[in-house]
């Protein structure tokens, strides 16, 4: 059994701009961070 810990990620804006259909025609930017809480 492998047990891992992954920090929670908070996305402030731009989370949908990384889809290929979007960034093919537009620029993309994402602002995100992690916090010291784990899932």
C-alpha cells in the first residue's frame, strides 16, 4: 500500500485558461497557491 499526502491547492483566477480549446486562440495565465492542509 502506498500512502501519499497532497496539499490543498487554491486557484484565485484563470483555472480554465489551461484548456487547449482556450489557449489555442487566447493567452492563458493562472494564479494559484497551496496551503498547509492536506487531503
